[in-house]
């Protein structure tokens, strides 16, 4: 655990030092769980958005994108169930005065049981070597079976209690498991109570006549209320999807772990409208499609796993998370839900408008079913950043810190580095920079030794460094250095645009999906 915390501290420190993420309002001592993206962070974030948008909208003829307003009619949130039921179970520790999500405390307890289970499997794998049959061991080993049964019983009980709003039993479960405040070890808990997650605001000229509004807690509902507009104007037949990248706001009980959980965050979400009876087929399809999208980033297959929901939301008949192995353990990265026809029917009832689709093949009108994929942009940023940040020991014994981002997502695609400022090298380098800047985001630097400049570019994840020396003035060639291999080669200036494009194109990622 201590090692994981050290890794996480290094991630946070590096993010700030190199202009990726800053605490919001830092000169005023910051604002809890709010962060700003710096110059390199903004570029990386925009590149992640592009990758998602291209994969969803550009590669799929039957998916279109929208960009909607944050403020929405308040009845939308009544219809969706958010006003009455968008709550998390809150529990306070009386000694530490800290707040926690009761369900997260229980889930973290179960995660520790799962860790014990995995250690048993790892020990057996080392003991038996090549002869180890993992499936048979998991199915027969008494300790593994005991751990799994205990974990399943706890999660099933929690899910049932939350579904029945039996908060007293949730507290009883915490007490029976002897769960303590992770920071202080105190087991002195308050009662569990519901905590509404929506931020309220006002729209109007004066307080007494103003309309109550909410900052949207999710982006899905605006897709649902625009479903018919999009379908009619795009003339798509079912199945078709609507994608959106947008901000959402939640008054979180616990907003910790850097940008993993914030009160203001971005979602990349797609709602896929399908005929009733086909939703589970598309649900399984999108689970695999989305996993492939993540795997294309090259962060390691072992860092991903599916987690099927024990407790389904009121609108869903199937739900799963793609979890990622963050520095603080496996946590949700993306959710895939089969939302049935709950949302569209609810908006029909509250608006009085028909939201049906005429299916020419079935010759009938019906309210479509929906399959949802939703990935947290900030969480994905953290997954990429924390996994790609590495310390390497080189052959000569020296060390470097490198951010080995997929080149297509790197904030800066290439650095233009004149060996020195004099002898016309800077002027020639500027000519190259000005020629390439229309196609790529570049960085120009002429200060310090070339080795120090290489290290700085490694630290922000720049895939290629281009060095201009005295020979460049004679033969119009430059030295190009690869971030990952550190291999250097001499190439003609005329080939630079092609080389950079081949290295950093989104095609390299999209072709793997």
C-alpha cells in the first residue's frame, strides 16, 4: 500500500511540475476536489476526446454527435428519477469527523478479501509452475472458495439493503465486519443516511421569482430529450446512436484521489437506440467493442477487467463496469448499461410528447430501448498518465523519467531543437517549425544542453525530437530521436512531415479497434 501511495504522489507531483494539472484557485489555497488542466494537460485531454469521438462518430455511420446545454428544464430531472432518488449512502465517523460513502467502505472491505484470494492463486501458480491449472484451482481450493463465498454474501446483502433503502442494515453490516475509518482506525460510526448528489441553482432576475434549476449530474438525459430531433433530422433507422462529450456536476460525499473523483467532471457518453428484445445482444457487443478501444491504448490487458453490477439501477436490466488498475487499485473506468425504455417512457409521461419510432420492418410504433456506454474523461486521463509515467535506468547507469503516452495522444508531437542559438541554426530551426506547425502541435526550444532538452521532452511525452546542427545547413538533413527507443537517425528535412504523421496519426490507434 505504501508503494502505491508513493507512486500516486509521484503522479500528482509530475502532473503539476510539467503543466498537466493544477489545483484550482491555488493562490487562494485551492478548492476541494476541483482541478484545472494546464497547457500540456489541455492538449492531452483534447487528444483523448478526439480519439473517442473519431472511434464513435467517424468510424460508425449510424452514430452522430451532439453538444448540449448544461442547464435543462427542471422537470427532466424529475422524470429521470434524479430529484427523488439520486442519492449515495452517507456515514460519518464520530471521532475523525470524516465522511464516507457507506457502500464504498463495504466494497473496499471486499476488495481486501479479493486480494487475499489473488495471493492464494499467485502462491499456487509459483508452486506448481507450468503444471498450474488456474481454473481447476479456483474451482476446488477451499480458501479461494471461502473468500469468494464471503465476498458474494456481503455484496449481495449490501445490494439488497440499498435496494430496499434499509440503511440501518447497511450500518449493521459495517459494524459486523468491524470496518474502521481507514485513516484513524475508529469504528465509532453515525447512522447511514441518504445524501443527494445534485447541485441546485436559480434562473431569474430576482430570488423570489427565480426558477429552481440543477447543474446536470449526467449527460445522458439531454440525449434522451433530443432523441426524436436527431432521429428525424438525421433520418437514421434503428439501431443508431447519439454521442456527446460534456460536463457534469455532482455534490460528492467523498471527493478524493486527485482527479479520479471530482465535483466537476467530463463524460464521453453514447446512447444506442435499439428495438425492444435486441438490447441484451447489443449490450454484449458494446462491452467488447469498448474494451477493444481501451486495449488499443497499449496500457496492458491485465490492467482491465469487467465487473458485473450486483445492484442494478432502477432503469437497467443489465450493467457492467470496465475497471482499470489505478495506482490505488481496480476502480471503475467506464460503465455499460442496458437502460431498457425507462428514460424515454418517463419523458413521454412528464412532457406529454410521443417519443416513439416507427419501424418499417416491424410495421409498428414503439419506444426504443437504449444501451449506454459512458467513460469518465478525467478518469481516463488519470489511467493514461499514471500508467505511462515511468522511471527508466539506462545502459550507462543514468536515469530518466518518461511519459510513454500513445504518440497520437501526446500533447506535443515533435520538439524542434537547434543545437545552439548561433551560426544560423536557430533561424533554420524556426523555418522548419513554421513549416510544420500547420499540421502538428510542436515545441521549440533553444536553451540548455541538448541532453537536458531531451529529458524535458521525455517528461511531457513528446514522441520525436528533431535536432538541427551545422550539417543541416549544408545537406538539409536533421537528427530525429525517438522517445521510446532513444534511437537517433539522420533524415532529410523534406521527409519530416511524413515521419511525424506516420508516428502520431490517430490511424495507429483506430486501426486496432
